[in-house]
C-alpha cells in the first residue's frame, strides 16, 4: 500500500497567489482529514470528510480556504489568495471511519511558504 | 469543549535516561486517549492508545495509563534511545460516532548519545 500521498512536498509562492494542495487517501478509507501544523498553534484540524461529504469545516480559518473531495480517491485544499501567515505544514490523513477511527494514516505533508 | 494540554518542549535527554511527557485533558464524558509520534519529515503515526479509565497503552517500550481522577495520560519510557528523537502528540477522541481526534501541541524530544 502506498499510504496517503500528498503533493507537492514543498510549495513556495508569493502573497496573493492561489495555492492548491492535493491528497490521495489510502484506498478503502472513507474518512479524510486536513490538518495544519505550525510552531505556535500545533496541529489544527481544518476540515474532515466522511464518504466524500464535508462533515465539519469549523477549523477552516477563513473564506480564503476551501476544500473539496470530488471522489473517494482525491481531495484538494485551496487557498486563494494566499498570505504569509498561511505558511505552515499541511497534512492530509485518512482512516477507515467508524471501523477504526483512531488509526489515522498521515501523508508526509506539504511545506507551504508564502513570501 | 474537548482539549489536550501537554508539556512544552523541547525535552533533551541522554541515551538510556527515563522519559516522562505530561499530558492532561478536558473532555465531556469519557474519551479515548492516544499518543502519536512524528519522526522528522514524516506524518504522525499512532504509538499507543487507551480507551477507558485505568487502561494502560504500551508499544515499543513506551507506556501511558489513563487516569480519570487526574484527567491525565502521561507518556513514559524507561530507557530512551537516539532513535526515539521525534515530536510526540497526545490526543483524545470522543467515544461516539466517527468524531475526529483533538491533538495537543506536541512535545519535541531530542535524545543525545
């Protein structure tokens, strides 16, 4: 199994540009989570999906952030326009949902730097 | 609401030293408790868990006991190795439905030879 695959691994962009982060969950997993990690705030849950449906997006910081999951094997997190304070590591994780909710499998993350 | 507080790092220890990383929680009801570990350049992975009071989770020499009376889940290891250098996250999850994990801020551990 390839695990959770995120792309790109690193993204450097200028303030105001659109950023799209991508995630491919583990096949068969029906829950998908987007987290943001910073030194100051630790690991924050941004949004999560069950069966491709967004369940809770209360962690999304503002309207500049949006996430989609068009099918069971792909999700995107978009920031438009990006700002320097968005610089962080963004993780995608997936799980088997109710069958094993604590067994989160994380991707390697996307290191985002907004200049 | 549900929250997790863990000791601030970084923690620096010599090889074979005893490790304790404190974690306390606030939650409605009786959550399940977890420790996750993040090695450099990687995502988090589950280290151990406990689902009810007085349960002890253990893995790779690490242990943590679910203490309802003190709302704590401290991580311990009797003899750390350089390979244990990582960031450790305490987390909880409500035991109802498919609710997401709530993580602490993480504690960085550095073990020196």
